[in-house]
C-alpha cells in the first residue's frame, strides 16, 4: 500500500504541476498574442492554446481527480475532512471556470482565424469573449492556489 500511495502521490504532484503550469503558460501566451494586435499572431496563438488545454489541462485535471481520490481512499480520509472538502470545492471552482474558458478559447480561435482569412479587423464579439476569458481565469487561479495550500499544509480547520 505504501508503494502504491507513493506512486500515486508522485503522479498527483506531477499532474498538479502540469495543470497549473499549462494554465499559467497558456494564459501568458494568450495575453502576449492579444497585446501584439496582430490578427495572424492571435489566430495562431489561440489555436495553440486550445490544443494545449485539450492535451495537457484536460488530461492532468482528470489525473488529479483520479489520483487524489485514490490517495484519499488509501489513507482512509473522509471526504468531509475540512481541509479536504475545501480542496475539493476549490478544485470544482477551478473546473467550473475552466469549462467556459475552453468554450471561449475555441470561439476566440474561430473568430480570429476567420478575421485573418477575411482580412478584417477582430469584431467586438472577440473582445467581449476575451474579456470573459480573462475574468474567469482569476477565480480559477485563486482556487488552485488555495488547493495547493490545502494539499501541502493539510491544516486543521
């Protein structure tokens, strides 16, 4: 059991790094692309961000949940343990923000690609979606920071 737990913990930590790192990296990439004001760069960058989110964020998010619940089971923790419950709530908040973000990223890519192909400026809809994307990133970021703290400290609440 100790070996299984140790392996799960390593996988959990690595997937947490991938989840958070990809989120920060794609957000940075999106921000820089949009600051360039180049529709070609924005169209390419949004496409890469969508791919990275599907490949890395989706898989690491699933791995996080699976390894987390497996470790909880192996250690015999109750899901109602306060620090664990708050970590799960934080994870759910991050996920609830991420789902619309994925939709918005897909729409941003479609709009930017179409604008580039038509040699037109980005429409107001693009900037509205981009604003929503930016706003939703903050609660997800804060929630994941909270989850990291709870996972490391396991405080008695």
